[in-house]
């Protein structure tokens, strides 16, 4: 286990060498990320003012102020999200391009014996598919995971300041969400890696067959190649189907657990304590956890 962790750490350190030249873009994206997460959390207070002072007190002025606040915060979130998405995605594109260049420049210097034991199709798959996956992680998944983590921390602080008992209910529901994540999340990640490998096999087989198409046609092996390629495609399909099934089970389970906890908070907050505004402030935290769990699956 320790050797595996050391290997993963080494991979991250090597990846950092490609990201570090664009550290100012990453820093700007991080600032935008923190700003949008904070603004998103503040929407709950706008809704609280809207309910408590706008609707409950029948105050048109307070209702207008609350709506203006929510609209203003939403516009700021939209602007911040634009900069965050553009900066992070552009860094992901640039890093992916740099990795492709580095891999290609290294591959063409390898000894000919390497190409005798590794098919050209497999090398091409690693050069394109794997770097595209890294691009997705750097340009999307990582930033969304950071956003969800920041919102979770901020929401916990806000919830304790708002209503201690409802916050305890929220925290008590967290283990019930994490258990299916830990159990099925590992299966999904394992199947994702297996699916990636099978797709690489499909691309490798097709590349080899097309590269030597004259030999295939000379020996009238078209039917054999069709059958062999169909086996590889079906193998990739079956792995993909299993991955989608496990992911669907996990997402469905998380949705049931999260909204069951929200229903419990609604009962405690509205029936026993009559604190509707506290309940409204607790809902975004549960939705944030649900979104964070989905991003965890992608990673």
C-alpha cells in the first residue's frame, strides 16, 4: 500500500512540473473559485431575508431588497464562474498539450526493441486517450472537487452559527452518504480504469489491422479480423455497461439518502422548532454534499 501511495505521489510531483509554469493562472482561478463558493453560500441568507422579512412581514421594500441582493449575487457568481472555468480549462488544455509533446519527444528517442514489444496502436492510445483524461481532471474535475470542499467547510461554519441542533442532524447523515461512496466508489474507479484499458485494446487492435491491411487482404483474413475485433468491442462494451450500472446505483443511493435527510430536517425545523429560515440555510449544504459525491465519482 505504501509503495502504491509513493507511486501516486511521484506521479503528482511529475504532473506539478507541467502545471507550475502556469501558476499565476492557477492562482487567479483559485481566487475566483473561493469568491464564487463564498457568494454561493451567501444566497441562503438572501433567501432567509426574502422569507422572514419579505413574505412573513408583508414588506414590499424588504422583498425588493432581498430580490435585488439575490440577483446581484447571482450575477457576481456568473462572472466569477466564467473566469474560473476559462482559466482552469485553459490550463488543462495547455498542460495536456505539453504532456503530449513531452511524451512524443521521448517516444521517438526510444530503442527499436521497445516498438517490437509495444504496439503502435497502444502507444497512440496512451498519447491521446490518457492525456485527454488528464486534461479532464486538471481542467474540470479538480476545480469542481475544490469548489465542493470549500463550500462544505463554509456551509458547516454557517450552519453551526445558525442552528446547532439542525447542524448535528446534518453531520449525523454524512456517514450514511459516505458508506455507499466508499463501497461503490472503489468499484466505479476500478471499472473506469478497466474500461480505459479495454478501449486502448480496441484502438490498438484496429490500428494494427489497418496498418497491415495489405497483409490481411492478401491472406483473405477479413472475416477473421471482423470476428476478433467484434470480441474486443463487446469486451469494452460489457466493462462500460458494468461501470455505468455501478455508477447509477451509487448516484441513486446518494440521492435517496440526501433527500431523506432533508425531509428529516424539514420535520425537525418546521414541526418542532418552527425555524423555516434555518432549514432553508441547511438545504444548500446537503445539495453541495450530493454534488461533491458526484464529482468524486468522476475523479
